[in-house]
């Protein structure tokens, strides 16, 4: 073992040769690049995937909204053609029969009652008014606007 060799190896441990330092720098750069690519990829996913998901759910929402609107429109017509309005009023506000909307009783109750009324209301069998018809009438009743509050009607506050 010669002394110069020892110093040489110690020296190479403490002070990396310029070539080693270059390799280390390349490795660090490569790592930074790799991390950058991953972050960019994640950003791209966020930017391109999220809006399309949002657009999808918006499309679904407007689809079910237009289905609701169609149901309300049908229900409004049926409420007239089945004569419900004659006793319950055109806006279901009540007349001979009680007020039915807004805030109608549950659909299951309406279905039961309309098929087997207990008072002076005539019965409507499934043949006359199908479950779908009653579902549409229910949608119409639910769509009715709330009447104004007493304090919001000037004539009632004079
Ligand atoms: C000839 C008049 C008349 C017609 C037509 C009529 N109803 Fe009625 N309805 C009544 C009366 C009166 C009552 C109160 C209970 C009774 O006497 O049966 C009533 C009660 C109801 C009730 C129960 C409400 C509650 O608060 O208990 C529902 C629901 C209802 N009617 C829905 C309908 C629907 C829907 C139609 C049309 C498919 C309709 N009615 C047509 C007269 C009528």
C-alpha cells in the first residue's frame, strides 16, 4: 500500500471528479423533468376531464328537467280533460273539492284516493286515468307556484 494511492482514493471520495458531478447534475435534471411531466399530466387531466364530466352532468340535469316540464304540461292538460279542475279549481286552489296544490299530498295517497274516494268525489279507475296520468297530474300539482303571503298583498293590509 503506497501512501499516494490512499490519498488518491480519499480525495476521490471527498471531491467528486468533474465527470461525476456532471452525472449527478444530469440525474437531478432528469428527476426534475420527470416530476414536471407528472405534474403537467395531472393538470391536463384536471383541465380536460373535469369540464367534460361537468358538461355531462349538466346535460343530464337539463334532460331530466325537460322530462319534468313535459310531465307538468301533460298533467296540466289531464287536470282539465279529466274534470279535476271543475271541483278543485283550475289552479287546484280548491272549490267544491279541497285545495290539491302546491305542496300536494304524496303521490301514493293521491293514487289511492282517486281510485277509491271516500266522499262525494267520483272514482277514477286505472282504465280512465292510468298511473302515468296521475304521476303527471302530481307533477303539475307540485309545479304550482306558492300563493303570495297575506302581508305581500296590499289590499289585505289596508
Ligand atoms: C265532482 C267533483 C270532483 C272531481 C271531478 C274531482 N274531485 Fe277530487 N275531490 C272532490 C271532493 C268533494 C273531495 C273531498 C273528499 C270527498 O268528498 O271525496 C275530493 C278530494 C280529492 C283528494 C283528496 C284531497 C284531500 O285533501 O284529502 C284528491 C287527491 C283529489 N280529490 C284528486 C282529484 C283528482 C286528481 C281529480 C281528477 C282526476 C279529481 N280529484 C276530480 C271532488 C272532485
